[in-house]
C-alpha cells in the first residue's frame, strides 16, 4: 500500500457487489425520490402514477427536467425567436403538473430541446444535483430503448437523459474522486439505493397505480400545449391496464429496478 494512502476498506470499492433484495414485489415508498427526464411532460406520460402514489405516502419528490421543451411545437406560426416563450409556457405547465402530483421541488437545467447529449458536462450537472438532494431512489428511462414496436422511435433526448442519469447515479454520484471539483463546492458523495428504469422491455417490478391513475391523468392535462383536445385519460388508462395485466392489476406502471445498495 502506498504511504500516501490510508488502508482502504471493502466498503470504499465502488464496484463491490451487494446482496440483492427481490424486486418482484412492490417496494415501499422511499423517503426521498428523484425523477430525471428530458422534457416537460415526460414524467407525466411515464411515471406520474408512481410519483403521485408515493407523494401521498409521504415521499419527498424532486423532479429534474433537463430541457424546457422549447422545440416542442410544430405550429407553423412559430419561429426560432419563439423558443424562449415556448420554454416559459412549458415550464409553467410542468410546475402545475408537479403541484397536482405533490412534487416538492422542480429543477430545470435549461439544456436546448432536441440537442441533448449525454456528455461529461450533463453527467457532472446531474451528479451535482444528486449529491445535493441525496435521493434514496432515482427514476429515469431505459437508455437502451431505441425502438418501441414498429411505430415509435424513442426520442434521442430521452435516450441521452436516461444515459446521463444512469451514469450520474453510478458511478459518479457515489465515487469521491469523480468530479473532484464538486467536493470543493461542498457536495460529498451520495449512493443512490435503487434505480427505477421505466420503458423497459422486461420489467421486474410493478407499481399498482389504481389509487393514483386519476392524479396521473390530471397532471398530464396540465400540459395543455402538448395534449390539446386528445382524450388523454382513455389512452393512459389503456396503457396502465396493459402494464397491469401480467400481475392481475387494474392499472400499473412497470420498471426494471437496479438495487445498488444492500438494504439488509
């Protein structure tokens, strides 16, 4: 061992394997959770039933939105100089949706919509936020999901947000000497206990959202610029019913859960 280093314990090794718990049963609501997504409305379409349920169980929820959705309209009347106004509108819609769900804090990182890249700058920004907030659970998309069926190509911003979120959760947030400048800013390492990935091909965890499906729909309706006059409630119920079938649930949201810290 080098004279310049202390004796290192096994717990200091970032890749040290931990004893896993069975994620097949619905996990309890965490004390604090963080949702990370690319655009306003992404979390409402995907995980709002879970967030609403957890918020009512006492979970402190923080939403991190990487862009402000400033490219999120194909209205022919809009021009490049319309983007700041559209960003303000979509941020206001996201804040309203978060109020419906019971989200305590919403953080906008103001990256350009449609141009998101999972680079070191974005990973550092997310690492800073995770170390500041110290969530037990982080929820994000599946970075490997490119195609859904034969009619939907996953938005590149979604994939970039998911990749950056996963890389910030592990190894960056919990590893002391990754982004050492964050130590100088006062952000000590934090180990996220569980990572919930939505939009996965083979889920292993089902959250029963029968009690919160109406909250999910109400929150989504706050994104008026995106849902328009669509019968979004019917679509959300259909999606949630399909997700619940395998477990005999009326409505569910599904995840692959990575257990990163031993909970024994």
